[in-house]
C-alpha cells in the first residue's frame, strides 16, 4: 500500500517469540490502521489465576475492576486467553489434507509449519499511568491449526496480566508471501464469554508492505469519547486512508481520494474517442470519482489514460462469492468479449430484425451464433446469463423470457400499460404534475424556435372530453385550506362527476395563490434534449428529438396517455419542426402514435439509465463513500451505520467506467444520445440534481405528486393515490428513517454533540466541497447542526443507496428485456418529418417493417438484453436491507433492539406488498397479464427476480 510512513509507537515494542519466550526482538515497524471492524469488551471482577507455563503464550492486558494486579513471590494475577483468527487466502485449497498439499504452497506452508503465520499485537485502550503515553503492545504469533468451511484457522495463546487495561485494538502483520483476507479474530477464555473482532479486510504480506494493520474494537466512539490509548491510532488511521494525492494507485492500496471523470475517453487509441472531462468546470459539473493516478493521455493531457486496472481500494473489491457469481464474470470478462462475438455473428451492427417473430425467437427458440476461436471461457460465461447454450458446432443462445412478455406478449402495444409503467415500471422518477398551462419551452427562441408547445388546449380537451375541460382539470382539488400571511383562502371544488358544486370563496385577495391541477401529469425531456438534437443527428444510425408526454388521471386512478410531442430545432437550413401525436383508431394515426411512443421511450430509457439510475445513485453516492472513509474513523458510529450501504459500489462504478459509460461503451453504442450520453448526464446534474430533493418525500413534493398533510399516512397526500412506487417506498422510507433516528439519538443527545463532532463536521464539509464540489456554493445544502439534521442527511444517503437504486435497477430485464417495450434507441426520424415520397410510401406500405428499422439493431438489442440481465441479477451473497444485523450494531443493546424493530417493519412490508398486489381495486399494481409491482419487496432469492432491496448499490 502506498501510504505515509507513520510511527505509531515512539518506543520499540516488546516481542515474545512463541518458541523461545526468553528471547526479545525490537520492532519499529509502523502500523497502518484498517478500514475494518472489531469488537470491544468489558470485564467484571475476573477470578485471579496463577500464571502457568504454556506453549505459545505471551502476556497481554486484562482489566481487573476494583483490584490491582499483584505479584507475590514472582506470581502474577493473570488469565489465559486463546486468540482464534479466521482467514481466507486468494488460493486457499485443502492443503491440510496431505503433506504434498502443504509443501505445494511453498514458503507460506513452511511459515505455517513453523507457527509464524500471523503476528498479532494486542493494544491497550489505556495510557500508561506513570508516563501518560501509549502502552507497548504485547505480541505473539498465531499458528495454523485447521480448516473449517473453506476457511483457514490460526490460533495463539495469551496470558493477560491485570495491569494492561482494556484491549482496544488488535494489530496484525501477515508473514505469508500472499495477501490474506482476515475475516475475524475471536478471543476465548474471558469470564464474560468470547470477544470478537470482526475484521473483514485484506492484509498484504509484510514482504510487499511492511506496514501493519490495525482492527479496532466493536465499541463505537465519537471522537471526543475515544479512549486515550487509542486517540493517536484513530487519527493516524484516517491519515493513512487519505493518501497524499500523488502517484498511481496499485490494486493492493487502500487509499481514498477524489478525481474528476477524465477517463471516459480514449484519445490515444482513436481521436474520435476523445470525451470531455466531467467535473471541475462550470461547463461540465459532475460528482467526483475515486482517484486512480494513471498518467495523462498523450493526445489530450486533460484526460487520463485507460491503461492498467481501474483502481478501487482493496476492501472495495467484490467478495469471493460475488466474484464467482455470473454477474461479475460477465462484467469483468464477458462484456468485452461478447461484443466481437455478437458483431461477428450478426455481420453488421445495423442489421435489423426482419420481423417481430424473429425477436420472439430470441426467447422461445435457440439462436445460432458463429463460434469464435478460443472462446471456451466465453462460452461458459455466456451460459450464466442465458437460459441455454448448446455445445455444438455453433454456439446456441436463448435468452430468458422477460416476465412482462411471459405474462402478456401484446402488453407492450397497450397504451394503458405504457402509462402504468410510469408509476410502476423501472423509471418511476420522471412523472410530475403539470403546474403551468399552456406548456412552453424555456430555451432561447432565437436558437431553438418558437417556445409554444404543439400540445394545445383544444387537443387535450378533445382527448379528455368524456371527463372535463382543461380548466376544470386545473382546478379540481376536493377540499383545500391554505393560510396566508394576509388572510385565509378557502377553495372548495366538488366531485368530478358534479362540477356544478364548484364554489370559490376568497376572504382576502392579497398574497393568495391558486392551486395548479391534479389531473394532468407529464414526463418532460423537451428542454434537456433539444440542444443535443442537431449534434446527435450528425451520427449515423441514431436520431433525437426534444420530447414530452402528457397523461390524464382518470377517475379509476389509472393514467391515460393524451399526447406525445416531438420537436426538432431549426437546423440544416430548415425551420423548427414539431408535432403532437395522439392515440388513434385510424390506421395511419395509430402507426404514427406507435412511432412517437418508440421515440419517446428511447428518450425515457436513456434518461432512466443515465440520470435516474447512473447519476442519482451510482455516481452521486461515490463521493459519500470516499468522504466516509477519509473523514470518519471505523470507530465512529456513523461510519458503522453507513458501511453496509456502500458495499461493492466503488467496484461496480469502476466497471461501469470501464465498459458501460466509456467512449464507445455499451451506453454509447446502444442509446440514442450516443457519444453525448455522459455529457448529457452532466447537464442533468447541473440543472436537476439537488441533495435536499433526493429524499423520497422531498422528491414526491418537488414533482407535485404529493402535498404535505399531517393527517395523512407518512404526512403526505398522494395526488395519484395508486402510485405503487410511492406507496411502497413511503413505508420503507419511514422504517428507514425511524431506524436512523433511533441510532443517531442514542449517540447524539443534543445539538452540541453534533456540532462538536470534528470528524462528522469534516465529513459533511468534504461531501459538499469536494465530493460534490461543483455545487458547493448552492444554498440548498442542508446544514448539520442538530441530530434532526443528521437524521435527514443519513436517511437520504441510505435511501438512495438502497431503495432508490433497487427500484430503478432490478426491474430492468423484466420490462426492457423485451426491447419493443422499452427501446433504448430510435434509429430513424418520424415518417412524417420532411417525408420523401419513397420514405412515406415505405411507411404506408409496411409500417411494421419501418418500425423495426426504428428499433435497435440486432446487435444493439442483444447487447442490451445481456447487460440488463446482468444488472437485474441478485448475487448469492446479496445483503438485503433489514435482513441481517451488522456485528458492530450488536455491541450496544439499545442499538441491537432498534435494529430488531427495523427488521420487523421491513418484514411486514413484504406482506403489505403481497396484499396490495392482490387488491383488484389497485389497477396500477396488477391485473390480467400485468407484472405485479414487487421492486420494493425487501428480500429476494438469487437471480433475476424483479424484487429485493439491497443495502447498497452492489450491481
């Protein structure tokens, strides 16, 4: 590990060799503390024991309450303790089964046989009362004793004298030639039972890095409460994890530092692959990523080369179980190999599906793919995400049938299903209330053309004529009471079926405001996409429009699509073009509507993947992880609360930069914005992202979907009452917030404790000023002054990492695995935009063939299907929210009880969701051939299930 050389101990430490207890060695090796965990203990009046002679015994500290350690005639009060260390090695095998197996491991086996595998040092939490300095740690070797459940066990015996004090940490040095994963250390022999140090971290061999590792006890401490004997160790631990901002990181490092997104392009390989640096500028603001320190590009010094590995700190790597699961095999090796495989098989990337029957054959028939040389490993990996693969002359691929297609193969054609998925599909974060009418663009009309929308009042009224007028839609609240500074306004509007009851009473005309609508809803990408239309259209095989879709909330609580507007700005000497498309029963109008839906859904798919998914969860969370490791000690209770929410996120983000969001990566070749995809996400970050609106209640209020109502469940009234994502999400949000509140209030009794917590304040400052530094001066950042402030911040972070990500991620294959339902790209323009005689004729003669040309090519579709199967998959070692308690949470009975209450609430949510999905009155949750909404069901079995809320962004 490249870290600063820290002298933790000013004086040499005493080292007792297990085989020659009388020989002393002096050690001055520095100790680098760990990012891992361990437990604490307290002792109540242990029974003194006479010191006896033990093999492999060294002395260590032990607390004797209300008594002093005594020596009488050379006899000292002490207690024997056995330390058991459970480790994993990168190449652990059953080497204990035979002498041959042992010696095959070479040097490490000899080390094990000599009983010098791991050096342990027990650190006192107390200072020496005479010198007021840290006590010398007591050292001893752990020797190999056996193997259990694929894990290797080491043991060492200690005699703990009474004047050493409470043990606050264990320092470990790896005497092997290979790294070891130290899972836990257990001290057995104490009167109160065993003491566990849950480590969960990789330890380098001393031959590669002489710096030792420290694992702190499980008892959490605020900085001001840290035992005096551990203060220096705590501070130096954080320094070691920050690094010094220089040098290239190597895979064994544990350094957390910031950098901009300057490694998305590859200009040294091809000038066409140059991409702008995201972050650090007003033009392209962006969250920060983990610094890798690779050398700059030769052709673009602002960019970083993509050579070597995409570094993440060692403990952020995938677990062994996840590494062996199919999702990781695909992510790390198959994705790069599958592209040439599919491209070779399909001849050209623009090859279209000749018919819808051909698309169906991807699922119900085996599709031959030309076999490539030396593709044996690829074949086995591909087999992990497809349901069958044949060992024949050619490879045979058959994709699993997505749940939506399995239930109703024609559902993708239904407008009701199109609308329903805005509330219960994979992107429930875009729909919002219409608050202004008529619709207008805010872009410069001199550049982008007239701002007025093509969706007119007359058009809307024609579509909703069976219900009400547009003005009545805008004023259709049932009862609203609003108190203003200069008077009371009472607005009463009758039931929709009896509009004659509408009465308006205004007692004060000053400072009043009219409530804007609760029946018209919109998904609006118009102004976000329109500036990129002319750029994207210069790229072969894709097109783009500014787009918006308008929906009407019907009396039965479902949405009806009213119109889709598509806009092309003035370009290539042509004026602005825009048109609103409506559902139609007439043949030409029906097919134009289907084309418009395909265009809009391609935009929605891109926004979902780039903004709702990547930007708002993966990308925004990485700075939280970096700041947490740099500024909060592993002893800090807030570090331990957040730790499970950050598992594997940095690794999956690094893989995304490697193959998904990079230049010419999966996103660029398969989504409409093409090479402008990540640039577009930067624009969205600039215009749309606010931390204070990432909490679920704030998000719903901001989108106009909910209004505050203290009498309603969760304190909110939903304007769309049957909104599956919001209804399930609010229960989960409340449970999560209550758990965070119980946890925070246990450690922070008042505001002064929050304000005086130096680590906590540095953490929040660094998130704002470095991790999200391009927005550091925004006025909307929450302050951190009280426990309530902290609860809000932490609940938001935990929500984003768990429920938000799960809601937009794990349903992707179910809804988009059949790509006509959610195409990721539209490859040709609308037939009615500047139609040529030939193009319009092709559309009139064979509209379904033209629609297939608009859809993704065979190459694009199969790549996306493979990736979505990967992203929607649960690993066998997945950790679901509320399922298991973190070991550190069990150290305090109050926290343990609070977690049990949280876990109970989460388990209750499972049944609530099941019951809701059986309720026939909730039409947005289910029905004949409808995929039930289960994306926020907390638990799941492994595989592609469409359910399960993971603690973290782990895929």
